[in-house]
């Protein structure tokens, strides 16, 4: 069965992580109240942006998404390098485009506020790498 609601995702999350997932979801919703919350494939998603890669491939995804994994909670931050917050996060927390957390308290409120501001700034917009090297160049952020 596909996870269709926040409650479905929480119910499918191991009990050892459920309270932390709930707390982190609540913190994200409080920090970014303008981002529409939704669920897709077990992801708790917040906001939505569209992208166009240099190859011409286009799509859309959450500006932020939160996923319970076997050993952590993973926060995906849409189209930005999470390394900029690395010195304020637990060692080893930054992955490629994501932040891995053991508990909600591992994400300092000031870092969450900055992440929420970034996500809000791209919500509903197009991140366009057409004519650019998407591995090096930042996208042009356009209204849709």
C-alpha cells in the first residue's frame, strides 16, 4: 500500500524513529508554514519546484522532503548544496543533497530557519540549467 497521508508515513515508521519524525515534521511545518505539506512514496514533502536540466530533462519535486530511513531521518533540500550548513550539523550528517539526522534536535533551529527560507524562495518556481553545466553552475531561478 502506498503512503497517502502523514499518518500513514508515521505508522509505517519504526517505533524507535516515530517520535523524532513527528517532531522534525512539526518543526519544518512551523519554520516554513507557507510550504504545502504532502506525501509521495513514503516522503513527507513540503512545497514544490520545477527543474530543467542542461540535457533538457524536466520535472518537479519537493522543495524539502523528509524520509525515514533504516538508520536515520533524511532531509532532502531541493537543489542546493547542504555542505554550507555542515559546520553546524553533527559530523557526517551531510550527504549529497541531504542531511542525515538521528533525532530532531540534531538540526539546530537557525539552520532549519535558513533551509526553510531557501525552500520557500524556490517554491513554485523553475530552476533552469538550460545552457549551463548543472554540475558546476547554479541554476537560473525563474517564475513559472
